C-alpha cells in the first residue's frame, strides 16, 4: 500500500471523535440490483450490450460511519471486452460523515475502492446557505485498480501507482413550490480532463427526471471517429420500494433505485466521475442532510 493511501486511511480513522448529525443505530443492509451498459458504436450490431447483477452490502456502524461493498456478476456481454466476463469486485470502502450544525456545513470522507475502477481518498463538502441554495465541492486523490476472476482460471489484479487528483465545485438552487432544482458544476474530472455541466431536475414523489448539457475539452472517440466539445442528454432516477428505511438490524432488499442516463455524442471519456456509494445517484444527496430531496420521506 502506498504512503499516500496509508495517510488517507489514517486520517479517516482519526475522525472517530468528530461531530455527527445524530446518533445512529447499527444496521446491516444486503441488497441486489442490476446494471445495463449499451452503446451504438459499430455497424455489425445495433448495440453493444453488457448486463451485470450487482449484489452489495452496507454496514452502518453508528456515529455516521459506513462500510460498503459490491460485486459485479456478469449475465450478458455482447460486444464489450472479455475482461468483463469475470466476476468483479466493484467497490469496498469506509466512509465517515461530519455535520457542523452551527455553520450548516457537512463533510463526507471516504477511503478505499471506488466505482469506475478508482481507489484512494475522496472528500465531499456541502454548505446549506438557506432553504433554496446549497454550495458543494469535491476533491479526490485516486489511481486505477481492478480485481476479477472467472471459473476458467482467468483473473485480474491491478493496483496502479499513477495518482491523480479531481476537484469539482458546484451550486444547487431549489424551487420548493415546483420541486424543481437547478445545478451547475465544473472542474477537473477523473480522466484529468476539465469541463462544466448545467442540469435542470424535476423531482416527483419517487422519481427524478433531468436534462443536462456539458461543455468539455475536445477528445477524439476512436470507435465513432468523432471529436466534440458539447454533449447533452437526460437522466432518470426511479426509487424502488420499500421507500422508507427499516429499523431492523439486518435488512434484505432490492437496490434502492433504478437509474438511466442517455448522453448524446458522448465520447466515453470526458467528465467521468467515480462513485463512492454502491447506490449513488443524482436524486439522493451524497451526504445525509435535510435539504432538497433530503426532506423527502424516502
């Protein structure tokens, strides 16, 4: 383990005595979902398609500590690389939330293995200015990793030492009478590229629909032979029952949400972000705070 990553772990463990929003009960959640990847990238078939089952676990240790993990079990792989035929570990990390009520500031610090095959440390900050404005930021120190195996004795194990940083700033505006939200964000993303994004979101009782526009550095897509700076599309996040959080010590349930993203003219490279929570989505706040959809009874 590198010195940088060891420092991240040490910092996280020192936060045990830090302020929390409320004392939480210990709980273990076992859940399973599925993910679909598809792309219209060649002329031999309509789409490349990949489908995985995604069983996961969250262990709430109390005091705003969370341990999370997830694996990918391949179901269909038509057109994607053969490495995705392996059973893969997709996430394993520990996180701590910090809540400073007097200043309305909130932090989430995560260390371990993240989505998009990145590992390292991640810090998120949110400042609730008032009931309609929230500012947020994100910083990360990351490198590439991969772990997988199949029953034909193939395996993959990589932990690169090519560290890079991400840094993203943003603002959210909430229009309460219409449950509508405006977001703008930008900065440096996980592939060392820069860009900005604007998004309009309409929140319904258990569903969020949004449209977004991105402006980023030029990047040439070899598969589609296109080069562009502007991409855009829509996102849909549908929450899956049961909507209310259970008080049981052990909970077995489906994944919390179904998420769909359509990105026209995407080059598959620009403005990519990794996830630190196996159920991370655009509807749910990255930190547990009562702002925006954090006030919804879900």
